């Protein structure tokens, strides 16, 4: 099997690559070739016996995606995206990456299908930002999409394109609406949701973190480990069971910021909690208050998708995966 990952240099892309290398297969089929693409050169995985191509490429540039699918990968994980805060701050960049790049990839696959019947599984990462306030709690999948950010708009368009290209037989698409991934390793990024991770990640490492919203803010979360498991499941499930609505809301954990902090206190103690500094940011609050508090993920759960059920568990996943199982 040949697997293409766009956005392979990002956190989820790197973890997905590591999972595929460690397992050596995707479902029942061995993974014999990986193509890893991003706007910066993705890291080359160690210990992988198959063929690896690492490519620095802008998917919106003419001819780029055609070259990526020239070898006809069996599964395409389309993770490449500009995150929410950056997409809101830079309109042109957000639409170029999140819409133009997605459209270019799907069009290249359509052209290849017409040429020789090429028909890959395409897994597209969407977002709960496709919904906009006022919102029910939880949000059912039958709720109309009315995003209140450019990022959410771009992802909603991607969901519609994926469903239409699947309906027309060009590809076999599955979209997954990811919860906010927490705790993200590494440095904070430009996502408006970045603080959900930093208020836990930084204190766990003995560093100060800034909280820009009230502790009453409630949101929908899952760990990076769960995000990778979602992707693998989406790539291997029987899509006859999915039906024409090709994007699924992923399971997650609904928790307030205050509940996150209490979980941090239970796992790491009072000293870690004291490293959180309150510094209100009306811009971030304006974005976050349009987001979902919880999703009805029952359809995905029936198809075998699972996530954490407590924030203590999410924190312990981070400690195991990123801190060697030991708190500093």
C-alpha cells in the first residue's frame, strides 16, 4: 500500500507517520511506501523499511498535486491546513491553503480517475468550527453549518467538496470533524484554541502559561493519540456503512477550562496550577465563544471511533507520550 500524507510536518502528521511506521500496515495491508508532503520539508521517519518520499510543496501551486498523486497512492490523508487564528488574521493565506489546496488535490484525483479509474480513499480533517453560534448542546450532525470564522467556512466547503466528489465516484472520501486536540506537544501555535493545550503543557514542564478566557469556557477535546486513531479508523472502515453524509463528528470530552485546571491539580499538584496566569484576550474570546461545547458523535461511535472520557486521562496520555511517563 502507498500512503500520501499532506501536512506531514505538522504535529498530527508526524504522529500519524510514526504510527504507520510502527505498525507497518494500515488495516490488513502492509504500508510499503510513504509520501510525506508539506510546505516545509517533513522529517524522514527512522526505522522504516519501505520507500519514503519527502516533499516540500505548496498544494495550491500549479502541478504540485498532480506530481504527488502520479504514483497513485491508495490512501490520501489530507491534513494540510492553516490554523484558525492565522486563517482569521490572513484571509488570503487561509483560503489559499484551506480551500485552494484542497480543491487542487480533489481535482487532480478526479482527473486521474477519468484517465485510468484511479479511486483512492481520501481522509479529510475538518473541524467543529463548521458550526456557529447559537448552538445546541450537544450539536447533532443534522444541524446546518453556519460557521462564524473564515477557518470554519473553509472547512465547511471542503466537507461539501469531499461529499460531492465521492457521490460522483471520483474517490472514496471520509471527513472527520476533529475536536480541539489537547494536549498538543511543542510550542504554542497560531490557533485560537492553542491556550487549551498551553495551560496544561507548560505547567507540566514547570513553565508559566497564559489563560486568555474565563474558566467557565467549555469546549470539546481529544488527545493527539485519539486523533491518530481517528485517522487510521477513517482510512480502514467500510464506507458503505457511512452513507452519503461523508463527514463524521468525532467523539471527544466536553470540559470547562476550570475542569481542565482541576485535572491538572489532581495529576501534577498545586505548584503546576499556580503557573497559570490570567490575562484576558477579547479577540480570542470572540473566536472561542462561537465554538461548540459538545458534539453528538453517536454515528462515529457506532462505526468504532473512540476517545478519552476524562481530562485526567488526556493529561496522562501527554505525560506518557511526551514526557517519558515522568513529571518534571
